[in-house]
C-alpha cells in the first residue's frame, strides 16, 4: 500500500509570494497576446482565477504589474551576474551570460514582452523610474565585475569600466531584440560575438622590441680618434737642376740666387 506524502504547509508569506508570482505570470500571458494597453485588469483576474479584490491586494494597478515585471527581469539578470562575479576568465563568463540571455528570450513572445516593457518605461513615468533604478543597479554591478577583472590583470586596465558595462548591456539588449525577428540566432554570430569581446577586452601586452631597437640599446663603441695630420716636408730647392717648366717666369731674386750658386 503506497503511502502518500503530505505536503509541507506553506507559511502566509510563502502563499503571498506564490500568489504574486501567479498574477505576474498570468498578466504576462495576457500582455503577450494583446499588449499592455489592450489588456484589462479583468482579463488578468480571469486568467489567474482570482477576484479583483485579491489581485488589487498585491498590485494596485496595471502599471504596478508592469513595473514589477521590469524589476523581476533585472533581478534575475543580477542573480546571473553574481554567479560569475569572481570568475578567473571574464571573457568566458561574458560569453556564458550572452548565451543565457539568448536562451532566456528564445521565444518570440518573451523577447517581445521585454521590448514592450522597456518601451512602456519611456512613456510611463512610474514604470520608467523602476526600470531606471533596476538598470543602474545592473550596470553598477557589471562595472564592478569589470574592475575586479582589471585588478587581476584579466582585461585591459585602460578601459572605462562603467562605459564598457553600458556598451555590453546595450549589445545584450540588441541581441534580445534581434532574436524577436531571428528566433534561432546563428551559432556563427554568437561565436563572432565571443571573439569580438575577447579582442576588445584583452589585456594590453608590452610590445616586443625590434632588432633595430635592440641593436641601438647596446653600448656603442667610441669611434677611433682621427690621427694627427703630419705636415708635409717642404721640397728641397735643387739649385743645380734647370728650372722646371712653369707657366710663370722666375723672379729676379731667383735668377740672382742661381747665378751666385755657380760661382
């Protein structure tokens, strides 16, 4: 005879958390079908199987539901980020995050819902404020992760960590939007994205000195001092030989000197 295991009763807090999750799931299902503005609170109540009073106990309006969805999206993303915070291979961790986002929004409806949430944040101040807060926490956490990798010499220390975090977030958001139109991202595209990240974040390595630089770094031998020029000996005057042919005639002094030598 099989023994039925009794379920552990949930605490009031656990039941409340579960109701909240159920409402968000049902609202998301409705939003995927007809969009935010076309969905009524009554439709959400019907989908979740609760009366309006029960739903309003958790969310005071449809805007509150949308804001909670935006906050939950980024909370899940931050949890994913925390799993890789102390990684020894940051490019590999970022590659894993990329694939996790691609898998999370593989369904067109999921990618479309996330895009619609962010679009609503541009129109609705309440939703926009929640998204901005969640985005700030996300980018700050990613920037901190990049700075840790810089301190460990894993990536280029010259990078602006905060700017790099913003760019990475924009790239991931772009992948999600692209996935709404291309449900199955080509593996080649993700591989190219990984290669691009590695090249971009790679730590700078010192350049290898060229042969010319190495040669010039050696101590140059001093050039030998130039030898002192030896003055040329003045030619002896041959008084007995006839004068050499010259362009100009002998002077009178030279003629008298020659004549005296003959005496």
